[in-house]
């Protein structure tokens, strides 16, 4: 995650104003704050699966929830990275 943030900050236009830098930092922070718990929950469920016995009924529930949450991670990235940005929403509305 740190590598992604550093890459995003480095790819900004060098002659941009301080307001643009603040907006970039704010959008990166929003994405990190939203996606970290979503991705962290799947890791926690994955570790719970390792601890539970195969005969335990919660093992099946944990497997299904792990699979479903991991399947929707791409959608979560799309929602936060694209539709969560005001500039992207304005462009979609314009189109």
C-alpha cells in the first residue's frame, strides 16, 4: 500500500499548485481509509478459516464469506477509485 501511495504522489504534475496537492492527498487518504478495513476483514476471515476445524459448521460460513468478500474487492476498488472521485463523477454525468 505504501508503494502505491508513493507512486501516486510521484506521478502528480510537477508544476501543480498546492491546492491540487492537497486534493490528491485527500483523495488518496479517502481510498486508503475505505479500502483498508475491507481488505483487512478478508485477511481476518482467512486466518479464522485456518484455525477452525473442517467439521465445524462455522468453517463453511467462513469459507463462503471469504470467497464472496474477495470476489467483490474489484468492485470496491472501482467504487472508491472511480465513482468516489468528484472529477470522475462529473465526467460520467457529462457523458
